[in-house]
């Protein structure tokens, strides 16, 4: 009597336990018929059933010996160094970049990767990597951290739009301005202007003292100097720091062919790429303390130069590849993690000279040493004095 649903191991044990007293008391022919029935119900071979029925007990035994370790200490040590150099990213992002980064670090003498270790790094699975890193996750070294809108006539003709999640062409940037005012909004304080490309994950940032028109224009000009490709679309939020006569004029004159749009009011998810980077690249580094002096802004910009190299060239990012709608649920499928630099090179957007220059920069940069330099600059930032309190 076959069943449509396969029985679990526990259900099979319970069934045999109930049939055991009957089979012991039954005659030979009846016992044979019962064994045939048990074969059909459980899916076990007849000999396996006889062996279990004659066993001292039907209770399941615990595994006597654990699984053997496939990957040894040498592989684990390489994984930990690569993991540290990439800022302790998740296994989903680390797995595709593991072997390439290990080889890259080996060129700087940070670690030694033998042929056997390379083969094991190539075949290690994401699940195995997750289990290996689980015991070290709590030991990660993190640097301690300190602690209704008026109508704007300039933005009215600007259409509301957001960058599609499946954008594949570089140049469609989300932009936001993050404040570092601490608990008080009095007086001048620092801001960080950040732009993130929706197709590649390429990010640019610059620190400003205040958010006046001159500071914002200078910040955008600085970003344009660093960008290796053109800006084609820019959808900031509805703040007056983005939508004023001078800045709209600047975009029209400086950036040829720019499509200017704006996100919907009170809809932060319209700029989800840059909002996510605000948290991972700015708040996690600078926290919520007040930064207000010119020296602090200069230190942030020095740190941002290193972060530009580290996060664009060595931090793999995943891109949403597909959405599957199942009733009221949405299943999201992500592609394999790649760095923004490698995603940009794959689009053939760069010229030969630009690509060669960026490739040389990548090959001559040690990500582990770069990460250490970032934390050194961050420590130096915390040592800078705050502005003296004003006397009323």
C-alpha cells in the first residue's frame, strides 16, 4: 500500500515499533505477509527490516564519529586573512572573491598560498565558509565609535522618478547628503555628500562644512574629477540643498545630457542604494557624533580617498538579478558578488587608457594594508579637538 507522502525517519521507526509485537506472535506465513506490507509502507529492503526487527532496540543511535574535516588549518588561516582584508563581509560576497583576493594578497607577501590550498579555496562552498566563519564572527575587530517642508518652486517642473532595480548601464546615480550634527543643529557642522551608481555599486563621497550652495557645488565638482565615467541620471531627494536656482543651473551647464529627476517625498526607499551606503559606509565609520571644524572635514576627505579605493576596488557587492512574485510574496534572486571596479570593466564603458590606469591601481594596492590605513586615519580623526563653545 504505497503512500503519496514519503514517511520521515521518525515515522518509520514508530511504525516498525508498533508492528513488532504483532510480527513476533504471528505465524510464519502471516509474518511474511506483514514484512511485505512493511516493505511497501516504509520503502526499506526486506533484509533491512529483518535486521531491525531482530535488533535489541529500535531507538535511533547517535553518530559515533563526526564527519572528517576536509579543509585544514592552512586553508582556514588564508580565509581569515582574506576575510579581514575585506572588512568581514558575509560568506555570499566572500565566496566568489576568496581565491582571487588570496592570490592578490600573496603578491604582497601577506600570506602564502600553495597549489593545494588554491585548489581547496576554489572548491569550498558558501555553506562551508559560513560555518567556518561563525566561530570567529564575534571576535571581529571593529574600531570604537563615539557616540513639513515648504514648497520649492525650483523642483516643481522636475519629474519624480527612481532608478530601476535592473539598471545595467553605468551612470545612473543616487545622491544624498548625510549630516554629522550630533545632538544639536546649531551653528555650522559637517555633511557628507555621497553618490552611488545603481548598475555597478560604484560610490563617491566628499565631506563639506555646511550645505550652502557654494559648498554643494564644490562638492559635486570634486566628485566629477574622481569619477571615471559620466553621470547620466541624478535623482536626489526634495531638499533645498539640491533644488535651488544656482545648483540646478550648475547641473545644466556642467553635466551635458544629465537627466535630473527627484524622489517622492517621504519615500526613502526611492534612493535605496545610497541610503544603504549611508549606513554601511558612513554611519558605521563616523557614528552620530558632531563633526564641525575645518580640520575634521579635511580629515574626513583624506579618509574618503582611501575608502574610495577600498570599497570600489576590493569590496564585492551583489546586484538584484530577478524578482519572482508568488501571491503577496516577492522572492529576490541576486547575482554573484563582484567588486564595482570589475562590474564597471565588464560594461565596456571605460576607454583603454582609463581601464589600464584603474587596473594598474588595483594591481599595486594591498587591501589589507589599505584597510589598516583607513582605521589609522579614523583614529586620528577622533583625536582632533572639537570647536570651542561659543560665549553668549
